[in-house]
């Protein structure tokens, strides 16, 4: 009776990487008909011994992704003693990184999973910013890490997206004299909210350019100086009512304003 071909995958983390590599190689041999037995979160010598005892009973080999130095060295030594081929899938590339880029590896398991978690948090924050952009759904105000308020063209949306890439859930709410602000704005802690203001001259300039880009006349009420003064005055009253910190975004790049927002929130939340 033909012996089964078995590959024991050992990892001090999940072991997904090792299993995928084994599968990719296995497809080059008889269509990949090999049994893969994955052993995840191996973190002590006893776990390694258990796998070795099973592996020596059949025609098998071991493929592993272990970054904990003492475990790797133990597995290499014991696999050699038992005559079981043990293939280290990480060290050749890690050694190349270390040599070429002159950097030391952390030797900490699960770091890829941590990176994945950060990535998914960023995606979640971006989706949140899109969903609760421009006051579309006031329920987002209660869920947000940061709420930005201000008149039109004070960079609320680009700031929301920039901060979302830093994994903050941001909702933004336009302040318009004809539209009462949502009740939720007055239900959140003041430290969660930032008011954005801008000089009348700068806002007038920005709005004229916006109208021009839309193919509209620059004399529209949206860009009139009197209208701008009214909006800014109303926004200031709302911000005072909310009691939130205020940042002047005139002549500031998005990155600079975002840095100021995070600095202000850090100070506010430290009390």
C-alpha cells in the first residue's frame, strides 16, 4: 500500500503563509495531492516534539515559519536527529533583508496579522468617512472618533479622508444658516468635535474658483462677501454653543491642519 505524502506545517503564528507556499509547491507534483497538517501557534518545545513524533511515523516532511529563535534552532536540531526534512520558509529571505538593508528582524510572531488588522481598521475608517460625509447621516456623529464642523469649503471632506487613512473614524457636518445643526452635535463630548473657520477673504477666493470650475458666475450668492460673513458669524455661534476647539484653516495645507487637529484633540483628551 502506497504511503500518504504528508507535509506538517508548523508556525508560531497562524501558519497561513506556510500552508500557501506548500500548496503552491505541491501543485507542481501530481496535481498537488499531498496532505497538509497545519500546526498553528506553536510556542514551546513540547508542541514541536508532538509534531516530530507524528512525522517520523510516515513519509513526511516539515515546512515551517518560526521566528522565535530558540524554537527554530530546536526544531532544526531535532528534525535532523530524527531524519525528517525540515524546511525553513522565512530565514533565507529574512537573512537577505538583514544583510541588504542592514536591519535587524524583530523575531516576533504574528506581526503580519497585526499589519492586517491595521489595514482593515484603515479601510473601516475610510468607509465611515464616506458614509458620514457632509452630514448625510447624523447618527454617524455619535459613532465618530472626530467630528468636523464648518461652513462650506473649509476642507471638511479632504480632512476626513486624510484622518481616515490614519485610522480615525471621522464625520463632518456643514454649518448652514438655513439648516439647524443636528441634535446629535450637542450630545457628544466637546473633546470629540473640532470647528473649522477660515478668513472671509480666503473663503471668497475659494468659492469663486469653485463656481468657475462648475461653469457658474462668480457673482452667485454662494460667493458673495456678505453671504460669507453671515455664514461665518452663524458658524461661530454654533461652535461656541458646542464648546468645541476651533482651528483656522486659512492658507493651511490639509496635512498641516490634520496635524493641528490631532494635537488639539490630544490636549483636550488629556484632561
